[in-house]
């Protein structure tokens, strides 16, 4: 069965050495700050976990570029054909940001944009994000964002789905949004938005599937079977670890296939 990872990174040393990531060792039980991540390791880890295609994201924040779009594009040339890029831009320079989104999609072949609100300490309904949403709608690509608390020691409030993301989905009914990292501790809020908005999807990145909240799994088995995708948050988690107890979710075959690849292929037009 094909597997697509919709939330991964090919990390630069600039990203790994950020102070806000130091707490991730507690979550991942690995010394990320001193680890090395050659591109071959990403390919090998994905293959070992059965992942044939993955979306690698750039990272942009107030401290500047942590993984540039061009670095992602270069990494993609060294990976299997199924890998694709997600763009990141500086929201404080909206004209340049929109131009960069257009370049990434039209020239580099990227299939979406990722914005991490906690990195900016701004909720997703902040006006500085809105030009990016317009560009995504114009180009027909999804906007990927983070919902829920943060692993790094940063404020979690920007990841609360209601009212912030709720207002974005109201303001941009044509915008396809993929919320990563499940949304804990606001599971009821995030599931309610997925039921309310047909263009809002979720992914399971940063979670081993056996640790998914019960309400989330119930949604996956029912009305959410076409709305949830698999993601790892590599290098913080590997696909092998994320999926090793997948059978405990008791998903039927069709739901499993939609979760592992079908929904991602459809939403990102892979």
C-alpha cells in the first residue's frame, strides 16, 4: 500500500541549531542538535518506513530563512521523483512573499505553502498572512499550517483552531487548508472545523498513530475518512515509528488507503 508523508523536512544546520528546538530532544529521545542529516538519510529513512513520496517544507520565520525554498528545491533533485516541495515565505514583506509563492509553484513545481503560526507568535487570522492565502487560492495549492500546542517552548495560543483558523476558513471559502500536528489539546475544536468546512483537512504529523486521541481516531473511522492524511514531522519522527502500531486503529482497508496516500494524492494533486 502506497504511503505519502505530507509533513517532513530536510533540515539545515540553521534549523537544527535554533534555541526553540532544544526541547525536542525530550519529545524525540534523540540529540537533534548534534545529529547529522545528509540527504541520503532522509531517503533511506522514508524507504525503510514504506514512504514512497513525501512533501518537504521550507521554513521561514522572524529570524530569517531556516530552510530556504531553493535549498528544498536542490534537495528534491537528489531524492526520488515522488518528492515535492512546500514553500515558506516572509509574511512581513507581503509583495515579495506573494511573488515568491508564485515562483515556487510555477517555476520550482512546489505543491503548496506551509506557514507555522507559532514561529511568528501570530494567530493565522492576522492580516499579515492574508496575502499568502490569496496567492494559494489564485494558484490552486493548499495552505499547510500547524494546529494545537507547540513542542518547542513557545506560546501555543496561535495553534488554537477557534476562533483564529475558524475566521480564516470563513474569509477564504476557496482556500484548501491542511492542519498538521492533530490539534491537541483542542481536539473537539479541530474536529468540529473539519466537519464544518469541506476544504479543511488534517494530518497526523508529530504523532505515532497509536498515540492519537480517541476522538480523532473516531473521526478518522467515520466522516473524516476522506479528510485525514499521514505525516511524520521527520526528522523529529520516522515513518517506521509513526506507523508501527497502525493495526491498533482498526481502520478498514479503504480508510487505511485514504489515510496513507489517497487523501494526500487528491488534495495536493500529486
